[in-house]
C-alpha cells in the first residue's frame, strides 16, 4: 500500500497531471473534449475553483488550479469531473463495473511561489510542442494559451529572418525553445539582436497569489 499523502491547503494553488486509462488517446476527440469542458463548468458551479492554465493532450492533461480561501478539497473536484466525463464516454466496463476511462490516481504539486507558478505555466503551454504535436504553443487548440496571451502573460513580438515566431513569456524554456538559437535573450531588459532580427520584451511582474 502506498504511503503517499496529498498536500491540502485552503486557498492553495496546485499543478495537476491527469492521465487516461492505459494512455488511450481519446481526450482530444471533439465529443470527449467538449464533455471535459462541460465537466469543469459543472463541478465549478457547485465547488468553485479557478483555472490559471490548462492543456489537454490525447492521453493526459495538465492544469493549474486556484482553490477558494475556505476550501482545500481538490480530490473531490477531480473525482466529480472524472465521473462526469466517464458517464458520457462509450467504453467497456471493468469487472467492478467501472469504465476504462481514467487512470485511477492523479498527480498534484502545490505551487510554492511566483517562480514555481511561472515555471509550471510554461510547462503546460509548451507541452504540445514537447510531444511533437505542433511547433508552437499557439497552434495547439486544446489549451488556454490564447487566454494567457489576452491577459498579457505572453506576447507575440514578430518573426526573425528565419521565419521563426518569437514570443516573450515567463520562463527560459519557452523563450529558448521557440526562438532562433542565435538570438540573445535577456530576461530582465529589452534586447535587440540585429543579426537575427530578434526582439524580446521586459518580463511582466504578476502577483500570482491573487485572482488574475
């Protein structure tokens, strides 16, 4: 039996990874994806939580949640979301009359500070690129990247001479993976590298503890 104990904190901010049963690639199927979106809305109506960022891939999803100041129960929320999606999924049953939809558990990490929050947000939006589905986070439609851009968390600053899209974001992973390797990037100041036609902007300071 596992000795793993989850960390529950009222008003906590958490990064989650949730995986399908046997890594079956069905989460981005239109009907299942819409069912998942409905599940989030349905559960959040009765048990509020705020999603800072989310990405859905065929066999797993990552997201960051913010819980109300008086609540720490993310496990019940995930159980209800999984159940809501499973009810609408057409799949075989186990010998316990359970649908083979989700991996039984999920993984959570409690966000410690702003740097940790930024790092995990970058990880979420870069994940489709990491897995080879797209070449840019903006090209993956099953994420909240557009909302993050609309909030000013990430900014498109043009293309370099090689035709590579340039974005400014929070963490070095996004910055270094999405720009020309010849481009000089400074995380705290405006920089222009004429040789690669690269422009990066000053990072925006955000109070990650408050509603954003």
